[in-house]
C-alpha cells in the first residue's frame, strides 16, 4: 500500500517460498513439486483477495509506472460496486480449487475458504464459522487419522492465529511475532504428535 514495489515484490517472493515449504510439510504424501505449486497458487489467491479488499488503497499506486507482475489483477473501479460484489472473488475460488486439486483436498474447502476471506476482510459476522469449516476440511486431509475432536481443537488454533494477525498493532513487533509463533508452534507440535500416533 506504500507503493514500494521493490519491497513488495521481495516480500511476495519470500511469502510464496515459505507457503510452498509449509505445504510440503502439511502434505508430506504429496510430491514436493505439486505441494510447491499448490503453495504458489494459494499465495496468488491470497494476493488477489488482498487486492480486492484493499483496492481503494492500491489505486493510488497505479497513478505512476507499475512494474509488471506486482499485482495479480487490479481491476478498474466500478462505481457503486461493493467489495462483496467484485467478480474477482470467482477467480480467488478457482485458484483455491486448483490448490485442492494439487493436494487432494475436497473442493468444498475452496468455496468455504474464499468465503471466509470475503467475510473476514469486511469484518462481517459469520467469518469464524466459515473459517472453521474450511480448516476442518484441510486438516482432515493433512491428518487422516485425527479424530473429530483433534480437528476441532486444531481449527481453534487456526482461528487464534487469525485473531493474532488481526490484532498486530505494529508498534510492538516483538510481542506480535512472539504471540503468533507461539500459536503456530503449538499448532504444528500437535499435528506432528498426531501423525506420530497415527
């Protein structure tokens, strides 16, 4: 949003690399190349939803030259069109469906996760319920031997991570990072325990 394209592209590359690594850990039975591609597709979907959610701020960046590949698709503003009505939400869902295909996840995950992003970005009621339902589908694929209770507990960690992200105050990065890494650490520790038990 600061229109620092160099920094944005570096951050985007790093985030994409880390998501690809994460998907290789999340889905160890999937060929590494497929998990890597799924991570890239997921981040493309995430960047596109961010462009939809923050389109007003991004338009300021478009007043000057923009390097190719910075944006996924910053569409022209349609007068009176709400974020919720943006047709690019369909593209977000399609990208997430491609993620599902790469990883062998039920495509209902794509529908629900896109809806979670849509509701959450607008701070609309119901996002937690949708996020929980989507994440349960992903977890059931990640840990086939997990019980429904285990999956529910891990889904709550996911929601806690979203809350921690939402509450970043940016004036105490050490506190924000520490809280987030604690949640993520406990989430993955439990996943690894369940895999060892399975």
